[in-house]
């Protein structure tokens, strides 16, 4: 599964999504901007669990996360 990474411009939250447009991302954290892609079989950033991310994306359509040590706006 290809994982698309998005960043909320308002909160600093990040999200993984299974679709390139991020249509399933939570509206309350919009606007979302594209911030990269993790190709199938590659390790997600910050040593995050690919298995947990893929599971969340399949069940709810996304997985939220924060960059360790990064503060929100």
C-alpha cells in the first residue's frame, strides 16, 4: 500500500492516507497539504509502525500523528 503524507496547516498535525487527494482526512484540521509519499514496502518516517498505519487507513481512512519534538501552532 502506498501511503500519502499530509500536514495540517492549522495544527501541525500530520496524517497518512491511502489516497493522494486526502479525501478521507478529518475536516476539522483543514486545510491539509501534501507532504510526501511512502512507497509500498518502505519504512514510514520516525520509525512509525507501518502495520498500525495501514490498519488505521483501512479501517478509518487515515492515521494522525505528530512529528516528535515539533510543537503545534
